[in-house]
C-alpha cells in the first residue's frame, strides 16, 4: 500500500512540474537514530523546480502514505502509526 501511494506521488510530481526524472525510496527495516528513512530525487532544468518538487513530495508522503514506526526504547517496544514530522 505504501509503495502504491509513493508511486502516485511520483506521478503527481511528474505532471505538476513536467519532469521526467523522479525517484522516491522509503527505507524499511531497522534504522538508527539520525539515519535517513526516505530519499527523494528529481532531475529538473532549474533548481527551484527541483526543490519545490522535493518539498511537495515529502509533504505528500507525510500526508498520505501509511507508514508505521516501531520504536525500541529501554522501556520496551511499541508501534506508532500516523503522520510524522521531520
């Protein structure tokens, strides 16, 4: 389900900014604190387009992609579901 939503966001970016090169990847598995969980890359003729498209993409991911986080702390493990801020 998340991969489908991420692909939709990629299509939105291609259409909105008329770009051919868009890549979005979300990591799965164990991540250490501070490690990147998502990579968004676009190829655009002008950097303003690229930055706008990337900002749009990360905001759309946070709004629409169903992502669950499992937190592991000294007190145990628990799942967090929902929107996440950067």
